[in-house]
């Protein structure tokens, strides 16, 4: 939008705090190359347009805003004479994109001193060379530092994830190793028992009957019921008594195995009826090895299935071989992140999943949402540990008007009111030196707000802190945006 040109007075612009130390010659140059313009109420420039001018307020009221999703969010409103906006990075030239980083409008007839961006850059270089060097160093140094520390933030998160995944994988892997070793021992004993049976007084029909019982026993193991500790104890006592009454040695060791396999005294009565009395102890020993091998194979199958599940969860978290932008079930992302961070969360923190499974899938960048969940869960764990280590982390999903709500609630120390407005600032952290970079929430805010057109907010008192992520249920085709540092 263009304003109405008006006369430029070196005296008037020399009263502005930006220019009050300039010489008459310098003020004359500014008036010669710049101009005074009067704007009626309405827009002056829009975010993302080529930054062609530097504006200094002479009188009136300006409103600055940033685009968040489809809305313009007001960031500043002032009538203070001398405030400035516009092509403020022109002094760095074409090393950065020269576009307006916000939008400006005026709410009443307003006058500006307007300086073309090329003139602003020229006078900065000529009149303030040392200041320009310092500003360039701050500008590019800050970007480099933010990128470097952002990379460290991701590495710290990766360390937490690796620890959690290693911890979770170790248990089923170790169980599979133990079960394999025990299975090898049981199979060796089974081969020995088979040799003894083959040399014994078993008839052909008795052996066939024993093999049939073995097959039916293996089927029962696969269908073994789940018993309470009291029910299991009562059944063990009954089986041990039955084995003792029938002259079977080591009943105390065999009975728990049979109970685990779902066998009972009625089943043993069927076994006793199928073989001669003198052959019963050998038959029971043979069936015991059968049951043990079946149980060990089940344990190996369960362990390897658990490892496979963990690998799938890791792939879900990292979004390997997935489209970067797609429709996702947010609960799958939350579950994979919680699993990856289980080692960091530890046994002293109870995790409660309060999911509304009826919420629809949403279009999103899932790998980056996982980074948000990681940062928020990590902060919650730190807060609970700071309050003593015992507490609860509740992850809740729900529909909130026309958006999806994902809430992380912890019972930790809370966020002090005096720093609540600063927690999303880059490099601000309350963690001890070496434990936090101060970029986790900044990165999370940019992923949620800038990339997903959502909202990230916090409500906190000691013992009840809630970070809430609100995401739109629908979205247009993704716009190319800068990757979070």
C-alpha cells in the first residue's frame, strides 16, 4: 500500500531518537533520499513481501502482527513516536532473504518517515561501520548457535530414546537367550528319555498311546488358562498330592510346570488310564519334558514378538520409509514415543493414557510431532524428578471444538509465574548446566504453531502442570517452511 507523499523536514526527522545525533548534512541526505508519507487506516505492508522500505513512525498508531496458520496474531501496538519497522535486515544484503518478517497496519491516519531499503543499508554501512560489523556478528552468530544447539537438542533426545529402547530390548532379548539355553538342555534330556523308553518294556500300542497323549498335552499348553496366584497354588497342591500318590518323584518340581501348562488331576487320570501303572512315572517324566519344551518355545516366541514390536515402535517413532506429510493416528505416535522414552521415564512415574479413541486422524508431519512429544515428556519427567521422583504423567487426547487436543499433565514442581512467559524463548532453560539447551520448547512451538498451524500453551501450578497442543483436524496442502533448527 502506498501513502500520500508529504514534505520532508530535516528538522522534524532530526528530533527522532534514531537520528538525533546526525549532522545537518546527514539529515539532508535522509530527506533527499527518503520521504514522508501519510497512510489512511489500513495495511502498510504484509509479511513475506519483498522488504523495500524502512519505516519510522512520526505520528499515529501502528499494529504489527505475525501470521499463524490462517490468522494474523497481533504482536505489538504502539503510538510511540520514533518506533521503526520494515526492512530492518537490509544491512546484511542478499546473504539472507530480504522480506518483511511481519505485517504492519495503521488504525488511524498515520505519518511515517520512509527510507528505501537500499539507502538504509548504504547509510548503515557508511555511517556506522563498526556497529554493522557487530550486528552482523550477532545476527549470523545467533543463527549458527541456534542451529548447533538445536542439533545438540536432537542428540540429547536421541540419547534418551536410545537408552529407553536399549532398556526395553534387553529384557525380551535376555529372556529369549535364557529360554534357548534351557530348551537345549530339555531337548537333550528328552532324547535321553526317548532312548530309555525305547529300551524299556513299552509295547507298540503303549508307545502309540503315549505319543497321542503327548500331542494332546502340547495342544493343552497352547490353550492354558490364566490363573490367579491363589488358584495356581491350590492346583499345584492338588497335582503334587496326585503325583505323590502315584509314586512319581520330584512332584514339587513337576507340579508347578503342569499348572503353568493348564494340566489338572483329571488330565493326569486320563494319562494313568492310558498306560500301565509301572510305566506311569516314566510317562509322566516324558510328558514333563514335553510341557517344558512347549513352555520354553512359547517364551521364545513371546520374547521375539516383543523385540519385533519394539522395532516396529522405533520405526513408527522415526517414521522410516514414511511420507513426511500424511494423515496419522496421533495415538500411534504417542504410544511409540512413550515406549521409546520408557527408560527415561523409569518405574517411579506412573504413565496414564487417557485417550479418546474416537478422535479422527489428522494431516501432519508425524516425525516432527514425535519430536514435540519427546520434548514435552522429557520436561515432564524432569519436573517430576525435581519434586522427588514419584509422580504421574497423564497423556490425554480429546476433541476441542474443531481441533484435536493432546495434553501432557505432570505432578512435578510446576513453572513459576515469573518465568512462564519466557519458557518458549530460545535458549531459556531452568535445567542445570549441561542438562538443557533451552531450545526444546522453542523447537516444539515452531513445529506446532508455524508448521502445523496449531497452538501450544501451558497452565501450571505446583503439582499440576499441563502443556496443551491443539492441532487442526483438516489442512490444505503443506506449505514449504523452514525446517526447525
